[in-house]
C-alpha cells in the first residue's frame, strides 16, 4: 500500500477543514472551528486498482505567505490551495502561498487550486473571467462545495491520480 501526504493550504475560513470532513466522513458542519497548527486525517482510496493511503494535513489558515510553516509541508506529495469564492482576497493569498510552497517542494509537485463554497456562487467575488484566466495560465482549478459535496471526491481523486502519475 502506498502512503501519500496531502497538505490543505489557504487563508482562514476558506473551508479546508470542511473539505477534509466531507471527504473523510461525508459530513458537513456549519460550526466554524479555526484549526491551530495542523490536524491530520486519513483515508484510503483505490486508484486504478492500487490502494493509496492518504494522510491529509489540514494546516491552520494563513493570511500571510511568510508565515507558512515549512516543517508542515515538507514531505508532501500533493497540495490543495483552497480559496473562498465569496472572498476575493483569499485568491491572492492562495497564489502567494502556492509560490512559497512550490519553491520549497519543487514546481513539479502535484497541486490543485480549489475554489470552495460553490453553494454560495451568487455571492462570489471571483468571476468566471478570473477563473478562465487562471486556467489559461496553466493552473488546474476546480470549484467545490464542502456543504453539498460538489466535486469534493473528484478533487481528491484527481490530485491522487496526479501524485501517482496517472493524470
């Protein structure tokens, strides 16, 4: 069985913990509890007939790209950069965090940009034009909703496949 570490990185209250809970336990809670440090969860997936043990590192929210705890991201096989679609400022933070993390791990590290809270799309500050621009720049972008479960399994499966060289 292969084991891979995935780090969830992004600003405060973008839904990192909610995405992990939806993926691991198929639950969603409106109760907001800020992560302190890191919380590790596990889930096993089957990717193309191979068992993959995922260790999901839910890092505390970062609004300053200089405060990324390098020791938390070292050894990561994949990264999610999570954005809150209703708060445009979280996108610029995620992009800065992306640059910092990839400078540490290497720019070939599999990663996805997740724009969360699709269930609130009528309140989004991040437009389709911005999303198209991100995609055109080479970023892989996926809209999710931890509340409804939209694309949560897909996001984790897609990143897992990329980590195993099967994308």
